[in-house]
């Protein structure tokens, strides 16, 4: 026995209303606050970090000076390579 499409929504609505208006047997629950507020020290640290970042972001780029970099990493010579080979093979 098929119901007409017009009857279905009204029955659904009636059942929902009856469920909402009916008695509910809910258990009593104690709530506990789990959000820990930050300490004054943590707030001060965050403030100094914000000021540092803000200072970096607002620094005028015109005050920067060009710099020349020097690479001081020298490549090993043949004797050093041979020494390392003997250390690795003996281990």
C-alpha cells in the first residue's frame, strides 16, 4: 500500500513534533572547565614575540647594506681522502 507523497511529510513532521514534546529521560552530567587560562608569564612572552615579529615586518629595507659572502669551506686533498678511506675500511 503506497502512500501519496503529500502524506509522508506531514507524518514525518507529526512524529518529529511528538518526539520533541515527549518526556525525555536525560542523565545529569557535571560539567568541568578544561580550558586553562595562560599565566602572566606566557602572556608577556607572547607579547614580546609579537613585538619582535612586528619590528621585523616594519623594518625599512632602505637601511640594509649589501654584504659580500666568503666561502671558507676548503675541499679535502688526496691525503685526507686516503686517511678517511682507511678509517672507514678498518671499522
